[in-house]
């Protein structure tokens, strides 16, 4: 089949979206499909185009048998602000349409959403290129901007809801990793028969428990040797609410607990504010590490004793599962999951960590102290996570399911 993948994010960006779409492309190409990717110039999460890339109208390159087209977009450092981020989404949707028109006939067009503004782009292309349309829904839009107060005017809310209904009606198939999201979209009027669940996945061959000298060397390089290391990796953004982690670090310091050190590995809109807060609290048990390539994540996770995620609670996040959870599980390390909804359900179901309520630094500090004092329990939780990753979320197994869904949509 000829398959067109539309995604605003793609490597060398290290986001979950970029990782997912690149692994899809690689798998589909290896299975004999003719794959084209249309994406933006890499700029996430910094809002600055990566070194080695120059933002132009369009570039094209080959990765094996796969064609990769990069399309112009508005780049902003103010991703935490609604209007600049909206402008980034809309400009990419527009230029991606223009830059995809000459790609020739396709059998199926796959869209990673959000941004949902790519769905109109894909629908136009599906008609012109005579392709089936598959939309992979990762977050429910416009629930977030409405809930957060970015969209307030009744007419704007009505327009956004109308666009949402059209978004779910237009595709030939809607894919979800989250049963919570699937049920909410069905309740909004989407036909259940055109929905399917395809779980998030992790490459368990690439991401795995690691031994050897590298983890110890990494600990030594960052002053972590001899400590119980709690690591957060990924975007230091507003939804992640990582000021709570710093509050927990402060509580442990006040209790005289010198065993624990925290590593925040990544960048994002809140990094500077978090560094300033750590300085204000005079924390000596927290280190900040710049964003690392995906290839370095094995070593960072192996150098850690506990891996953590935090997601501020909101109704529109009930079905959200941070992609980092599956990296954590594959690494064989215990997870401290400060998140509600489907994330909590997964952690409990696979007994791979300790779920706590978000925005509770006392519960966080208590849980960390308990796990630091019980290495056998931490190790058992880590083994459970690895087993679940291999059994239920392995890349090869889930991508076979994804391929079947794309093929069935094209028939």
C-alpha cells in the first residue's frame, strides 16, 4: 500500500509523537509499504529550529525507501500560550496541505492528532489523492482549551464543538490508545463501529534494563553516586506540574533525609521557573539536565532507582497516558505515577509502581521514602513493568495491529 503519515512532530525531536510516527514508518516500510511522511521542521520543545536545519518552505529527503517531507510552520518559544501555539498548528496544517498535493495517489492517510487542524488537511488530501482517512486520537480537543479558559465566548465554544463533531465524523476510521477517550468520543456521536483501540507501544529491544559501567559513570558525573535517584524525563511543561516534585524534595530535606536525589532530565516552557524555584528553596538534592537524545534514555533510566511522572488532574486528562510510562516500564525500573484516570489504572493493573494523587508533595515524599527503604519492593515493581511491556506493549506486536487497521481502512 501507499501510506501517507501526517504528523507535526518527527525525529530528531524526542517527543512521544515523533517516536511513534517514526517507528510506524520504519515498520511499515520494512513490511513492503510505500511510506511518505509529511512533518514540520524540528523545534519541540524549545521552539527553536534544531541546529543543522534551516526553516524553508519545503525540504525533501530519503530515509531508506521512505520519503520525508518537511513543511514550513510558525515556530514559537511561547508554546505555553494558546494563541502562539494555535498559530503554529494552523500554519503547519496549511503548508502541509500545499506541500502534499504533488505526492501522487495514496491508499491511506494517517493523521496523528492533536493537532486536530491536520484533519481538514488530511480530508482534502484524501479526496484529491483518493485515499482512506485514519485519525489517531491522542488527546481530546477542544476540551483542553475550553476547560483552561482559552476559549470562552459562547460562539467560539460552539464553533469549536462543531469542528470537533466534524473531526470525528470525517475519518473512515478513528484509532485510540485510550478506552476512556474512545468512549468519550462515541458519546459525542462518533459511530462505535469505526473506532478501534491500538495501544501505545515501546521498542523493548531498544529500551531495556541496562548493566555495565555507563549507569555508574552517569551517576558519578552528576553527583548522584550513593543516593537513591528519582528521575523525571521529558517535557518540563505546565501540565506536568513539576513544582510539586521540588516541593517533595524540599520536604525530604526538611526531614533530614539525605538518601534521595532528584534528576530532572529535559527542557520545556517551565524549565527556567523550576530552576528558579529550586534556587529559592536552596535545594541541594535536585539536578537539572538538558534534553537528552532518545538513545541516551536507557542509561539515564538504568542510573535511576525510581522513575516518576506527574500530570495535573483535569477532566480532559482522564484518558491521557504519558508516553514516558512505557519507556519507564521497559527499563525495568519502578514508577512513581502521580496521575489519575487511565494512567493510574495501568500502573495498578500491572503492579509496576506506586500511584499517588497529583499535586500532593507530602504523598510524593512519603512514597519516595518508603521505596528508598525497600529496594526489594522497588526491584519487584520494576520487573513487573518490564514483563508487562514485553507482553502487552511490545512494538512489534502492537505495530502488527496498527498495520491491520490501516489495511482494513483502505479496503
